[in-house]
C-alpha cells in the first residue's frame, strides 16, 4: 500500500479533435511540472509525462492527438 498516493491535480480540461485533454500540475523536487492525460473512446493515456510549462504540455498533447489521428488516417 502506498502511504502517500499521488492523485492527479487537473487544472485545465478541454476537448480537442474528439479527445479530452486534461492538464495535471504537480511538484517534483521543488519544481512545478505538468503532465497531460488524454481520454478517448478506446481508453486513456498519459500523452505527456513531463513538461516544464503548461504551454509546452498542451502543445505536446495536441501533437500526440494529431499523430494518433494521422496514423489512423483521420
């Protein structure tokens, strides 16, 4: 059992091309870091495990969605 579980702290959520993008903020060694969860019809994924700014995290998450849709030919 984990004594101090790390729950997501979603600070922003929005839809992008049919995917729900959720921006999470956390602290790691005194530094704010951001990650992005993406929910979609087939499940969910951590699209961006670590970014130093919200802008960078969102840009990478949108690229993740675009790449996924491009591979599917959508």
